[in-house]
C-alpha cells in the first residue's frame, strides 16, 4: 500500500496494441472468434438488449 518496494521489472508500453511484453507462444496463436449469438444464453442476451455504451478507446 505504501509502494515502498521497487518492482523488479517495469514494462514499457508503446501503445494500446503493444504486445511486446507477452510471450510469443501466446501472441502467435490465431484467435478464434465466437459469434455473439452463440456466446451468450438467451437470458444473458436479454440482459444486454438496450446496452449501447462503448468505451472511449474503441475506435
């Protein structure tokens, strides 16, 4: 809480999409996209029916 311990490593981040701090075995895996309709149950879909907010950082 006091931030009295200096971390052994401080990551350098060059931007929102910078992945240089992740191991290549994870960044080399092709993503598998799941359509929204298949990823949420009917009940969950209903919970988000009128949800319109999008984060400022989404382009």
